[in-house]
C-alpha cells in the first residue's frame, strides 16, 4: 500500500515562487517610495553669490547612491559661496558651494596664455603663478603669487578655449593677495594658472 503524500513538491515550489514574487514587489515599492530632503536654489545664482535663506529651499526627491553629492537637510548651504551657475529649482551639489570665507574675496580678471590646462574651469581652485619680465622675451623664474584662487568665469574672444591664444579668467582672490596680483599684472608679468589638488591644500 502506497503512503499518501500530504505535500506535493510542486505545490511547495509554487508557494516559494509566490512568496518570492511578493517580496520582490514589496521591495521595489518601498525603494521607489524612499525620498530625501535636499537643498535646491529658489532663484538663479552665479559664481561669487553668497547663498541666503531666500535663495534656497528644501525639496523632497528620489535619489540613488549619488545622494551624498547634494546638500541634504542637515547640511545647510546658507552662507556658502556659489562657485558655478545654478538655475532656479536646481539641486545644490556639494561641489557647487565653497566656504563662506570666499565671500570676502576680491574679483580680479587676469589674462593668461591659452589653452587652459585640464581642470581649469569655472568653480575650480587654482594657484596663480607669475614670472617677471626681465628683458624682451626673457622672464624670471615663476613663483606662486596667489594660493587657492577660485575661478568665477572664463572668457575667450571666440568662445573656444582650446584655440584661443589668450584667455581672460575672472578669479576670486583672497583680499591679502589682491594688491600683489594687480601689481604683477600692471608690471607685465606672465601669468599661469595651475589646478590645485586636495593634496596641495593639506
């Protein structure tokens, strides 16, 4: 006499598949409902602007693993200095806001030979090197004239940095370095911008 099977393996497999499907649906739904509060700009801002309470607002959005790239609720950008243009409604990246100390910097436009090095774009931190002209086309050994200047804007005659012979770069310069930079410019010093790195700022 055959023993009666109370549990059909096929039924067990079917039940497991149903449970797995339900779990997957629950996971997808819960993941899609995860939102984060991050800061966005209420008004369009440009490099050099100091963010105020009227310039920013909290926005609840869905973000993936890149959420750390934006200022969240706990990291208010108010008081920070904008380093690149942001349009109204745009989320505020951490990289687009610098320390409030930049608010006391001077805006100085320097002319350098193009093309600019890679990484020397709006919002980048650079060192300004200057070489004094000695005689004709002879220059002294370059030296660092300004540490940690921030590029507010880049201007070229034809709009193509790669082909421009000279480039005008608007810099946010520490107030203590402004006089020396203006003197070097009026004296015809050759100017060069060198991208700064985190290692350089240690």
